[in-house]
C-alpha cells in the first residue's frame, strides 16, 4: 500500500476517527457546546418538556421508577436539566451515553457509560446523536455509476472510489436513488442500524430521536455533509478540528416502526407553545410579565418554522411486560 493510498479513506472511517478517535472533536475539553447550539442550550424549556415526556412514559408503564437514557449526552446538559425538572414522586435512574469522558461536576446520580444500557424501562432520548453517527458518502460519476466518495483527512479533498455495491447499494435504491452525474447522498444504513440497536436495548418504554433530517420526497440532490466550528458552519474536514455532520434520513430510521413529526408539533403537545402573555399582566404584575415574555421568546425559538421547530422527532414505543429494572 502506497503513502498516497493511505491518505484516502471512506467518509465513514474518516469521520469515526475525526469525531471519536483519541484526539477527536468530541473529546475536546470545551465539548460540543463550545461549537454549536442545540435545543438543549437554547432554553431550559426543552429539558422541561423532556421531563414531562418522561412522566408520561412512567404513567404508560404504570410505575414511579424508571430510567432516563440520554444518548449522545455531550457534557450532560440535558440530563442536568431533566433531573431538575422531574415531577416529585418520580424516581429516575439517569444514564449518560457518550464516548467522551465523564464531565467534571456532573450530578452523581448520573451513570456515565459509552454504550446504551440493556434491558431498562423508561425513556431513551437521542438529541442530535444520529447526525454524528458516521456514514459513507456516494456520488454519481460522469458515466452514471454510483461510487463511494473518498476523502483526505488532512485537508478534506475528495475523489471517487469503488463502485457502491451490496447492502449500501440496496439502501440507496430504496431510500435515496441517485441518477444524474454529480448527485450525492449520505448512505444512512449505519444510522438505521445504530437506532435499531438503541431501541432494541429498551425492555419497555419510549425511544425518541431528535435531529435535523429529511424524507424521501425532499432529499437534497447534493447531500448535506458539512462541518461546524466555534458556532459557524465550515467545510467538513475530518481532521478533528470541527464537527462533521449530515442530516438524517428519518424515514429510513422509522421504517421498522415509529412516528415522525416536527419539533414544533412535538413541543407544542408537551406544552411549549411560545404564546405571548396577556398585556393585563404587565399592569398587575410587571415582574411576572417580563418573565413570561422571556419564556415565550424561548419557546418561540424552539418551535420556530425555518429553525429549531423544523427538527424532526422520531418516536418509537416499546411495549413490555410489567417489572424489569429502571
């Protein structure tokens, strides 16, 4: 194998190393929040809504003891918010699933692990996790043949590699057909498998994946692969200096079951509505009016069309017999 050959990799392998390797992006001390803002960071209303969903799952399971599993937990921000908002009388065993080290100062009630716990009953919540499950990228060459895109980690340069065959080709045919030269796609098979494994780890309860995504009727013709660094979108270069991410083919992940709705729909059902407080409150209780107005602004951001409200929520319920462990 020549030095030149060693420089080129498929995007899945390169992203795996860039994000999760010893010097990977997600192991950096500032954590993901140092580079991009998610719904969790936008407002504590998001964690409050997840806590209400957790209470609903407890009621469905007929228990006051259950698990909350945060997959792709970052530095534990959502876990911290949910534990603070859990209704009294509900006993929650919290798990943070992340490949980075346990954050300093995290609530000692949280069990930190690099894999989804098996056999628990409760709510599994994956906020912006699937978009960071590495995928292969494919493109159509000038002759109309679909090939893997290879990347050079040092600078993000690309070239076309081997013809896409086997299960990856079957996935593209079913979920993201490519035809015209220059068209690109991210092959979401690895995400489908990761999601299925996460759902399969639940003994009973509900699993939710929240991400920016698309469905077959609205696939972008040139893919969505991109990077983020210090709050700005940048060219994806798999050298560990930036996030490497791509939108999720949510309908493919949902093919084994589940419902897909927008974040706007999901949060409004959970009481996050963004409605302005009545002006009369400004006269009767100015302080309460200011607080309510700020909360409404945060809710509006979380549910805004063209913004966070367009994120997709994939919800899958896992029926199970009474009993089991939290």
